[in-house]
C-alpha cells in the first residue's frame, strides 16, 4: 500500500477542517513528498498544543501525540526548534476556541 504525499495529506486535512468551519493555515510549507506534518492547535486564549505523528509499537499503527502544550509562545518556540531540526517539516495552525483539531477522527487518526 502506498503512502500519501505530505502535500496531498495537508490539502485533504485543510479541506476537512473547512467543511467543519474550523480555520486552519499552512504556517510552514515543508517537503511536498515526505515532509513530517506538525499541527498546532491554537485555542485563542493564549494557549496552544502542538501535535506530531509517531509510530506506536504497541498498537502497530501511527498515532498523533502532543509534542508540546502550554502558552502559545512556548509552543511556537518548540515548533521553531523542530523546524530547525527538520527543514522538510510542515506546520499547520488550527484555530478553534473549542479545541477541535479532528486528528482523532477516522481517516486522520491512523
């Protein structure tokens, strides 16, 4: 089974968010083919959470994990460091006061 390119996944994710009327933006455009995707959830109250995808050996699947959580400035600093380590990474910012990011929904969760 072939994997989706990063660019295709990002465009599909943004479309899904638009359908739910959740604003989201590409903050950093990474490698179109194989760049890692990081998602920042900004709850518009000064706090944020950054998510990254990792492979879970126990469940034998890929899962979204919180990379950083706290003040928006702290999360932004973590994301800047990550981008420094991985110049191919994408960063998507989702803005939702209710904390919705849809990463736990079918098709995005694994």
